[in-house]
C-alpha cells in the first residue's frame, strides 16, 4: 500500500481507480491464501493458474504430485549368495535389514512413493517381518514361510501374497541360482491388490519427523559405519558432497542395484537394537518388536543416540533422542538396521 500512496501523492484518486486498486489487492490476497498448505496438500489459487496439489510422503518427508496409495508394499528380499545384487532397491522408501538364522540378514523393502516393474529376488518370511508389515499397514509379499510365520499369516493379520498359496505367477530368472532367483512383476501384484480391494480404504500411515530448512542434528562424527555378523558384513560411507551414505559389503565391495548398476545409497541409517533367541533346530530366531531398546540415527555425517519404543504391534515404532525428542531424519530414503546381540557395530 505504500507504493499506492506514493503514486497518488498530491492528488485524490477517483472512485474507479480506487475500485481497481481494491480489486487488485483482493486478488493477491486470495492467491496467497490459496497457496497455504492445508490437510497435507499445497494448492495454488490464483485466477488463470491451473490448480496444483502436492502430497507429502510420510516415509520420506518428500513431496509428490501423486497421492500416496492406500497402503505401502512390504517385500521380503533375499540377501545371500546369488541374490546379490538385488533388483530395484534404489526405488525403495525404506529398507529394513533383519538378522535371520545362520548369522545372515534378510531385507524387507518398503515401496510407497513409487513401484518398480518387478521385485526380487523374493524369499520367505519370518514372524517379525509380519510384525513390521503391521506397523506400516502394509501389503506383504514373500515366497515361502517358516512354520511359525505360516501359522501367523494364515490368521490374515495382514493382507499378503505368498507363492506358497497364491494364484499369482512368480517366475525364476536365469542369471541367479535357486532359491535366490524368485521374481514377480508389479502388474501381477497390482492385479491382485485390485481384485482383493486392498487399496479401496486409505490407511493412516504415521509419519517420521524430518529436518526442515536450516535445521541440523548434533552428535558424534559418523562418516564411516561398520556392521559385523559372523556370516554377514556391511558398511556405509558418508559423502559430504551428496549428503548420502553409500553401502558396501565384506569390507568395501560394491553393493549396487542389479537393474541400474548404480551403488545403493541412503540419506539416513536408523539402528534399532533388539534381542533375539533361537526357537528351533534350524536356528530360526524370535524377536520381540515391542520390547524397546537402544537406537542410533546416522544422518549428515553425525550420530544421534537414543532409544526406540512401540506401544503395540499395530503402532509405529518411535525413535527418540536422550532428551525424549523424536529423531529428525533428513528428507529422503532410510535404511533401518535391526541388530541383535550377535552384531558388532562401530563408527567413526
């Protein structure tokens, strides 16, 4: 309005000019109000400008022009032998890495913001993988099950597709050996989702907390992180130029996406420390995913220590620092390392 006053200094504007000015100010005000975020959407409201909406992905903290589907997809991914390198880990929102029998690990890849053309190599499930799926209100995809997981899944506690009792067509690729070569296409999965109505009702997915603007975490330096099991070793190295951690295995071997050939990287690494116990003669494990325990967030080259807790199996795990504040992640993808007493963790 100061500009308007200067223009008309020394003369009195007539009624027509005044009306035009008032209208112009009103239009600008409407545009500003229309651009305010409401209900997770940002809407442009200026006349003559096409309305645009953006949606916030609760798992990555990033905006998308497409609305999130009703549920994420959780896929049990092999991580042993010929299974590596796996396909399309680069497109995940979250990846959980769990200990399994034989001092090995298995991945649970969570897709929500985007879905690749196929998934694999797919392996069998364990009960604590189903517990994870409950946490994210997800649809669970696997090939095979332990006796305990089979009994659990057959209660229909989560919607699932399993090669052991599904009509969906899984297939085996030629460049990997069985059982490390089971795949399924997204078209096959999506057809099953649609036929079962699993995306008909929108689920409330609890968001992580994310850094905003100039916010930054404080903590000890953590540019290099090592995880050591007897039968599995992997590392993450921070790149200050990109703000991302690059994953390697076995002391520095490349860990890449089978489809792109590019290294697997992540913005955040969450460590969720648990206790495991052996429950059968094959060495399968039991893990209480509501027990709570120590936690560490690695992001932007620093380590933030804290704890994790989970009210029940249908609630999201909450990660908090030593002052009780929820961990703030860097917007982007995250790898969650669920480590038990058999894993040695170090960082510097």
